[in-house]
C-alpha cells in the first residue's frame, strides 16, 4: 500500500509539473496556416490546380488514347517553373497526383518517360521539404520562398519529352494551353477557389489546433534539447501531456496541421463574402463529373486487364 501510495503521489507530482494552460485562440491565430492568398499568385495557382486536375489521370494507368504530349508538357512545367512558392505548393497539394503516380506499375511503351519523371520529381520535392530552412505554412516567408526548379537550361535535353526539350540556357518554359484547355483550367480553378475560400473564411475566425508537434531539429541532440525544454525535469515519457501554450511560438517545435479537406467545418457555415451557391447547378456539375470519372475508371480497369494478359503471355514465352 505504501508503495502504491508513493507511485500515485509521483504521478500527481508529474502532472502538476506538466501543467500549463492550453494555447488561447489568440495564440493559435499566430500559427494559423489558413489565410488570404496573395493576388499576385492567382496565375500560378490557376495553372497548378489545372495541372493537378489533369495529372490525376495518370493513376492507376494511362490509356492509349490519352494526350501524352499534354501530360509531358504539364510535367515539364512542374520540373522547370520558378514561381512555385512553398505556400502555393501546399495549398494546391500538387504533390499528391505526383506521389500517387509514383505508385503505378510502369506502363509498357508509355512515351516521354512519364513514370521516371514523376518518380524523380517526387523524390526531388520530398528532399527539399525536409530541409530545415523550409518555412512553415503559417509563416509569411512561405509566400515569398520559391522552390528551386528541378531542371534548368541545358539539363532539359532531347528525349525527355515535351516542347520544352528545346529550352536553352537561362530560358524559361512557358506552358501553352489550347482554348479548350484554358477554359477547363478556368472552370476547375474557380470551383477550387470558391470551395477553398469558403472553408478558410471559417478557419480564419476559428484557428485550428495542430494535430501534432515535432522537433524542428532532425539531429538527436537538437531533438533532445527540444524535449528537455518542455520537460525540464528530464523525465520524458511516452504519453505525457504537453500543454500547447508551451509549444506555440517555441522555435524548437513546429506544428503539424490537417489538410483543408480533413479540417472540421460546420456544414451550415456560409461565407457572407461569397455569392450564394446555386445548389442545383452544383449537383448537376458534380453528377456529370462523377459519371466521367466512373467511365474513365472502367476503361482503366479494362486496360489493366489487357496489360496483365500481355505480361503473363510474355512471361510464359520466356519460360519456354
């Protein structure tokens, strides 16, 4: 009983030592990643949303009738552009269609080295994302810090595909869209932007709480120093609560936030600054988009069966 009483007292002492008030709304507003986008970034946002929209078609497989030149040109834009800030990169989630395409099995005779290029771009971006000087989403520097392009000048050689294979030193590749593609880019960007701005209008008033915190330093010493700062008695144990007020503004810790899609926004929320939604039109467009996606998935599934049959046939011939 004495030992049990001592253990309880020790736990109470730990909890008392750990106690600190949670971060206030004012504290959380200082690290709120959701804020107004810079008007100067409208052009690149529009292009990135369109590029991500089209490159979704790379997964799970491309189809023989697809516009591979367009895929290649859109990839070339991502590989060479110099106007991609970290804020735009994260707001548009352009990493996702590239990451998903990396998980495909190689498509036989797919032109322009699509698979190799998406894999290389994914690794390049992920390598930059873990560098210590990458600004946080809540920092103004994320608007003005640009991701270095993967390819420059003569690194863009013939054989890598796309019109930009002709780019020379110090030249900049400019994405050119047909009138139909340009109209589609305007449509998908408008829809994305209205949805994004509506949700962000709520989050600006109700700053989200980070889902996790991680030490800024990747070294063992740096991480240890960060932990010792929030647990000065040195008793670092799994599951011990750390008050968020100890972490907000702490240079040794950085917050991890949910994506906009997974943030909790009341269904009844209406942004008074936006025009009233035409729900009948929204439903019609959503239904049409669903039917197009459903039709493409069916064709992709059929084509995957064809590819599997060819692969099995090739393996059987090799065994003979």
